[in-house]
C-alpha cells in the first residue's frame, strides 16, 4: 500500500529459456534486487541432488503424490521434462498475489501456456535466448563439469533447445543474453514497468471518484 492507500495486486513473472541460456542466473539476481519478489518453488518427482534443500529448491514428491495434487486441482501448471514431472503448487502463489507480492517462475513453455490459460491478467512472460548455438553448447559443457552430465545428455539438451526456442513468439518479451549484466538490467526494467500497469491497482476507480468528488 502506498501513501494514497491504494494496494497493488502482485504479478506472476515467468522466465523461460533453453537450458544454459541464463534464466537461473537472472532469476537469482532479480530475487536479490527485489525484497518484495519471491520465487515459486516447484514440486518435482526427480531425485533430490546433494546440494539441494527440500522446500527451498523444490518440493520433492513421488509420482503418486504428484498425480494426486494434479487431480485435486492443487497445481497451477505441470509438465514432464526430461522424464520427470514438475508443477507449481497453487495456494502459495495465489496467497502471495493477493498480498501484493510478486512471484517469479523458472518454468518452460508448456507450463507458461497453462499459466496463461488460468491467470492471464496476473501474468508477465519473458523468454531468454542465447546469443548463438555455439555459445549455448559451450555453457552447457562448462556446466556439465558440476552436474556430471554426459555428452549424450548435452546433445539431448541441445536438441530440446531447438524446440523450446521456437516458442519465443508466445512470450510478452524476448531478451538475447549476450551480456548477463545488461540482460539482468533489462529484466528488472520489464518488472518495474509491469508493476505500474493500471489493472494491478486495487481500488483505483474508487480513488479516482473520491478525487473527482473533492475528497
């Protein structure tokens, strides 16, 4: 709430990209720069990695529990990626938006499509492109030193990246990540502008009538 007494409804800020294009780095930077921004923690059926913390990185569930959540309408979106299921629990996101808190999502185009069907007015979507296929493969190979991915897995990710990038036109904004600092700055500018959209101000019509009436 600002000095006028108006409240702002939060927004859902979706960042998507092929693996290695930089969306995770950009997401982390935006979270550091915006104390009113929280990340949506996905539920997943994949195995927990040694460096990950349950409830902070992901909600780790088995397949029967994941299917139950989907069947009971507890997911805003869900998709199968590289043989594992991922989804966004509904309650936490909807509560945050109602309190004027923004939620950032690190999801793929399939999840983005589902969110658009359910929450169009709350949604802002950004697709991150790599500067070239060669640079993308280089980033994936550098990252594989930590994730221990094989050449076959890297080639699989490169193949999937081609399909993912063809969905760029479904997004509100597209940035080419040639310079990570510049891309972070541009992603922040998009967030700042979207926060000012008229439709996000709760009670604006009453405020305007009050001003017009001399109150």
